[in-house]
């Protein structure tokens, strides 16, 4: 495979930003700057970065409660995300959403949705609207393998295939629905096979290799537009950290975690470059410095942010309260 | 210009006009197309607008209701039809977790201009899974608007009002009203969402009601009138937002309150109305407030049992008598 060094640097840069951002979140959580539930994306970075590289600005993104990585890869300002996590009005959801509900109209980022599989029907409707209005857009819907057990998953896949809608379904299979292993929850553990039953083109792809992710997503978007039909990709991945900050990880073996850490997407990318003698051109230290300073700036910005006035508590329940 | 048509025809006319004037409007639901709608509301619309705008869905309430939300977020003005309120519970996740929260969660970025219509209410001997009146229960949910058209005029007006509204609106159509006839004037300005309407002026009792119970209440008011008791009859029209002002000004006038609702009493909209009157007009009351609601049973099939479970004119008259006794 021919590697474009600029492309590789960009992927590494974005994945590193997510990694360091998430590590900072963990630190801020332990110091109680961030509260509520916090679900870290560490280990799965290649998927958000690779898929977003395939998305265009007009496409719509729907993600889950583990969506800091998707928001960063989509281009929402790290400052605005961090301010959201600290509950400040400068946050991308004005502090109304928190970690699980990041939204951004500018980048067409529709959440940040915290009911498992609840975003899939929305993706069906977004894509239906695009099809009806003859817009050349794709809706990209991220969810975990836990969503496969929900009825909304099945209703949505059926509708998308039946109505031939331009949707890229991105299943991030990290093997655990919170603490319940895939083999303890699904009769058919190959999720792509399940999706195929709805007459949707579905494949399994290595989710730890950002190049493989980006290529599969780009191919899928071409296919979606050519065939006017949805595509389903199951990315095989693993979260290196606990489900949330309250999780003692009693349900999985440490050796399993260590085994998957060998496939760390940042290391996979670096090894690939080294095997082609491009390793020296990555400029890892420079990227590291830049990322650390961006994260620090975001933290400073968030800490200096404003708490919304309690007088505005009831604003935005209805649109009459939206300032035009 | 006015004409006499059915409640069903009024809704159909409103949908047709909205679809003619706005390409973003479409109708989606179970059997709305080829079948013509389970209550025949959309009969003929498929032929007129085609299958891309009159969309038959599989039996996937959560899927197609969520699709309505997604389409609304992406610039459309969808009308989602759910066959009955009981089926809407399969879509509760989408209605409550997504439609009602999206604007607030996103800090004012994403509103959901979605209309959901569904049939409600008993009296058709359809048993315990097709007959309940649960619109009051939906009125608990902040972020939604809840409309309950009783008249042909409101059946028409409310669909237009709901489509113009930037937020999710649920319209509850009582199944026994579809065949009812009434006057429709398409030139008159509609009464806005959130405003109640006083159908009958009276000085002795305020009967507060909505939906099909409006007609039972008006009938009871005629009987009471012959006995010299003048009841004021208020159609709430909208359960959320609710028109406190019209309720309280009537209470200040009559000092006696009777609430008529096909829902059950416990944890209900009738209880909510009483609570508001307690909070805002307690010292105006000359007698304990009364309620005529459905008996707290899952609705029975047998005709005599179902009728016994529902609010009836005689029960409303009896409650009126009781109110006047308490002096």
C-alpha cells in the first residue's frame, strides 16, 4: 500500500488529539471539574478519524454518548467541547448537554445521544429528507454493538434498506455492551452477517487500522451514492479504558485488555510508517507538543468559561425562547 | 365561507392543503397510503400526492416516529400518523427521549418541527389495548405540545397550527369523532395553541373538559339549565400548554368546578387542573371540586361494561347537582 505521509501525519495528529483530550478528561474527572457520566474513546480513535475523513461538510453525523472523539474528528473546537464538559455556556451545547450530548449545527453534528440505538431512527429520517429533497448527502450513524440487541436497530436497518436511503451505518464493535460480552448477548456474533439479513451490503473491517477504516468508509460512501442504498460497516475494535468512570471492570480479563493494547491504533500507524521507512517523517514529538498545547488551551478556556444564569434555566424548552 | 363536513374530512382537507402549499410536508404511518388510513383520514391522498409523500410504513412505530424526528431536523415538516395512542408507546423512546429533549439538550440549536397524530379514546368496544385516553399522560412531558381537537373546526385548524409550530406537537383525535359533522370555515383565523374556548356561558358551575367529553358536557349543561343551573363549558383544546387564565377567570365567576375527562383520575390531567385551581384560585371555591372521569379499569369489551366505565351525561348532571348542594 502506498502511504501518503501528509495523510498519515494528519490521521496521527487527530488520533493523538483525541487520546490526549480523553486522558485530560479523566484527570479533570478525578478532580471533579467534570461530573456526571464520562465515557472515554481511548482505543477506538481510528474509527472516528478514518470515517470522518470520508465525510463531506454537507453530510450529517449522529453519534452516541461515547462521542468526544467523533466531535473532535468532525472539527468541533476542542475548546467548545471542553467547555461543554465543564458545564459552561461557551460549550457546544451551552452546558445543557454535557459529555453525552455534544451538538453542533455548524458541522451538522446531531449528538451525542445517550439511549442505545436511539440515533438509528433519526438517521433514517435525516436520509429520507435528503432523498426526498434530492440532496447529494449521506447520513453517517455511529453506534456500538450493544445497539444490535435493541428493536430500533432492526426497525431502522429494515427501513433504510426498504426505502434505499443514503446512510452509512458505522457499528463500533468493542465487544462489550457496558459489561456484557458479545457472546453473552447475541445469538449471531458476526454483526455484519446480521445486517446482511436486511439486504444491506455489510462488511467487517479492522477498526484499529485508520487506513483500513478510511478506505472502507470512502468506498462505502461511493457505493451509497452509486447504488442509492445504505451500507453497513462493522469495525472490530476495543476500548482500553473502563465503560465509564464508575466501572471497576470486573467482567473482563486484564490479559485480554493487554492483548488488544498491542493493536493500539496510534502504534499500528507508526509501525506501518516504520515498515516503509517513512517513520522518521512522522514528526511525532512536534505533533505531541502541539496536541498537548491545544488540550491545555481548551482546559484554560473551559475553566475561564461562564456559568449560565439560572434565570435562563427554562430557556430552549420551546423554540419561542430561542433568540433569533 | 363555511360548509358542513365530517371531522375526518376536515383533517384530510387540512393535510391536503398543507401538502399542496408546502413541499416539505409529507404523511407517514401504518396503512396511510394504499389502505387509506385505519380511520380513513388519508383516503385518496396517495392517488393525489404519490407514494413518496404519502408513505406506508412497516409496523415499526419507533422506527418511523424517529424517522419523522430525523426528517424534521433535516428541513422537512413531517406528519406522522400512529394508529392509536396505545401503539404510540412503542415509540415512546423517540417521542420522549429525542423529540422532546433535542432543542434543550443542544442548547437551542436543533428544534424538531414534527406533527404526530393519533387516535385516542373508548366507546368502540375495542377492549383494553385500543381504547384508553392517555393524552393527559403525554401532557406531563415538557418539550411537547398536546392538542385535543373536539370540533370539526379545530380538527382542521389544529393541523395547520401544528405544522406551523417549530416544536413537536401531538394531536389526539378521538376515534368516535371521525364521523361527527360540524361547520368548517376556512377563512376564520384559528384560535392559537394554548388558548381554551368557552363554548357556553354560565354563572353557576364551570365545566372544564376537552375532546369528545365537550359534547357530553354541553348536553349535561342543557339538562342542568332546565333545572335552573347555568353551567359554563370550557373546551381546553390544548393540554400543554394549558390556558390557566381562562380556567381561573371562569372559576372566579362561578366558584364551582367540575372536570370531565375520559382519562383515569389517578395522576391525571384532571388532577393537574384541580392542583392549578388550588394554587391559583383556592379562595374562590364555594364547594369541593368534582370530577367525572373513566372508571379505573383497563377498558372492557362488553358494551354495557364499557359504557359504565366511560363518563356519561347522567354522571355529569349528577356531579352538577352535588356541586350545587354543597352550600
